C-alpha cells in the first residue's frame, strides 16, 4: 500500500505516468505479439522457420543490450532510448503486411534491435519510482498485465472483423500514445538512470555468486516454456479447434490473472520469502503445461489460463525482487539486465527453437509435454536453492 503522505510530488506524478505507460505498452503488446506468429504463418512462413527467426532475434537482442546499456549509462539518454524502443518497432510493424520474406525478416530484426532495451529500462524506472513512492514494483507492473489482457482480448475481436495483416494499425497508435507518456516522465536522471557500473564488472560480481547462478539456470528452464504461450498458443489453440474470438477470451483471462498476483506478490514474498515463492510459481508452470498436454480441448485451454498469474505473474515479480535484493542499489540495472538476458533472452531463444520444432513435428501435445518436464527441472533447482537458503547460504 502506498504512503501518499510522504510521497514527493515529482515521484507521485512519475508513479502515475509509469502506470499509464505500462498500461499502454502492455495493451499494444498484448494486441500484437500473441498474433505475430499467426500473422507470419499467414504470410506463408513455416512455424519452424518462424521459431528459428524469433530465436535469432532474441540472440540479437542479447548482443545489443550491452550496447544500449553503454549509451544509457555514458550519455544519460534514458528517455531517448526508451522512446526509440517503443516507436521504431511500432512503425516497422507495417512492413509485416508485405508478403515478402526478406522485408519481413528485415523488419523483425530491426524491431528487435530497438525493442530489446524497452523492458530493462522501463523496469529500472519502475523499481526506482516504486521505492521513491513507498510502494511495490508489482503495483506498477500489474498495469502492464492489465493492458496485455485488454490487448489480447481486443486483438481477438479485431481479427474477427479485419485481416491479420491490418493488425499493425492499432499497435502503432497505442505505441505512439505510450511514447507520448514517456515524454512526460521526470528528467531526474540521478534517480532513474542506470547504475554507473560497467557490464563486465557487474558480470564478475554477480556471476561469482553461486546461488545467483543457480537461480539464473532455474529461470532458464522455467521461462523457456513460456514461448509455448507467447509464440505458439494461438496456433495450438487453432489446432485444437478454437476460434479467434475464443482465443481472445483465453488471452484476456491469462493476463487478468496477473493483476491480483502482482498486487498480492509483496505480501506473499514477505510471508514466504523469495525462494519459496519462486518454487511455488514454478510448480504452477508445470501444472498448466501438464493439463494442456493431457486435455487438448479448447474450453480447457481457456480455463487453464487462470494459472498464468500464479505461474508467470508471481514468478516474474518474485524474480525481479530477488535480483534487486541480490544486486543491491549499486548494480541494480546491471543485475536486472543479466536476469533479463537469461530469463527472456536465452530462455526465449531455446524456447522458440525447441517449441517451434516440437510443434511442427509432433504438434501441441508433444510441445506441452516437453514444457512440463522443463518446468519441473527448474522447480527442482529452486527447491535446492530454498534448502540452501534455509541453511544460511542466502545470497542477500
């Protein structure tokens, strides 16, 4: 709960503006990203090729993230880089409407170069703003999930009336509104800019932490499974006989469950601790994939999305808070960047390649079975981390 009596006026304004930013960009991403694979397949690209292209894109994002970090740290152009990260991919989305392979690949790769830094910078703003306002990161991040929910549902309705090749238009408009919100954010660079520590120094200190390394590996095994939802859920749902309008309902339900999870995350973390909360969320990851593997029925695939908040929503907030506690203020941005490179970067590369291959060769059932096993492996590692923490080997 926010303590509004002690919130500086500037911090309070930025808190509301950041919530609006997360809502707008979340809506834009929720409307566009879940249907991108469907759009590319519609443009005559094979699902396996799409998965490979997305994996290369994520590898590219890992490479360019340190470069963006240098630009932000050295020249203090946090707002400028965040603006580019939002506007450029939105403008380039228009080119997905061309059924030309090279144009699509070029637009996608260039979009990745600019969008790679959006989440780390936005989260850096959000963590600082939350602490200045005496509230939790989850109260800001949950607006992104609410936006994703609204966007996913709106995307399903939109595609019931318009061609998938026209999906770029609402994505562009919402992104431009988000960019306008970025312009209104505070210029207090001392408070919000990335921590002045080099990437190499941060890597040496954080990766020398045994528990932090094990935590990153566990995150990799757990989150690589999320591509089964982010990249291939719409295709899997259609394979099971689901419609566009019904898949919109599923995406809405999944994202809405993030809202209460992220709001309650602070209380759960206080009661259970980081390690046990992460373990619980990893279990819910495995459960959601297992049910979709055993019961590939559209109505079941819609209903099971209630576990999205208990899996991704709870896991993500707990992981960000774990990294914040481990890295400390001096390496806050570096720690979040390393986490994001593994969680969304390496996990996304392997997940898109593996799940794209499994979906193309064995269908959704094989993909969901593999995801169940991977999530259980990650849960096993988090159980070991929890045991080590109880013995007094906590990293923070």
